[in-house]
C-alpha cells in the first residue's frame, strides 16, 4: 500500500531525519531537495536500523521543490530502493519484490498541483529476504522525474535523477 502527497510547500521546512540531498539545477530558477527514509513503524526509536523480518516498514520518499520553473513542469516521479547484502544474501531493488511496482510511481504529476511531494510505501513483513541469523544490507534510495511516460516506458525521457545513501540496515 502506498500513499502520495502533492501539496503546496509547507510553511515550515520538513524535518529531514538524516539531512537532505540538494540538487542544484539552476541557482535562480529551479532547485530541489530530496530525502528518503526507512521507517520501522513498530519501533519508537526512529534511528533504529534493525527491522524484524515479520514486521512491515515504510519507505518514505520526499521531494521539496523551489523555483518558478517547476510550475511549468509535469511528469512521472519514479522511486526505488536498492539493497546490497553485506555477507550472505541477495542484492535487489525494492521494485523487484513488490507485487505492484506502480506503488513506487507518482504518475501525471504537475508542478501547478504542488511542489512538495511525499511518497510512502508500506513494505509488508516477510518481503525482504533474510538469511539465518539475519541479513545486513547497505541501502540506497533513488528517484527520477520522467516525462513523456513513466519508468516502465522505454520511450520516456529522464529530466532529473538523484540518490541518497541510507546506510546499513539489518533484517532479523
């Protein structure tokens, strides 16, 4: 299950848990900040990086856009998370494991509708492969804004891309 938020810029800057990656496309007219977080919804410690295999967790992607040119842009936002095993275990993208890959897209986004984008994807328990005694993964999140189609369309055109390392997460 995924939820999308496209809204006017918030009055206060969002709380970036671990900072945000700034993408400077033009200093005057177009600017973006990108953030992603893996959130263990069953744990009160928001900085905990150990997630039980049976528990669901949320991957939250956020894009904060500024500049007047964004209002003239539309397209499809594509999000994903890459997992590289440290030790035994498979490497994969989250999109490879979800039953519905479109949960990682925001189709038909229009800058006039809002410059704050949030995509929360709930990952069901048991989705992430876990070896005996747990698996440690290096996780990185990525995003793209595509026009003339979406991520799964070979005729779409890449407008903006970026990534953010999440660090190490252990699934037990």
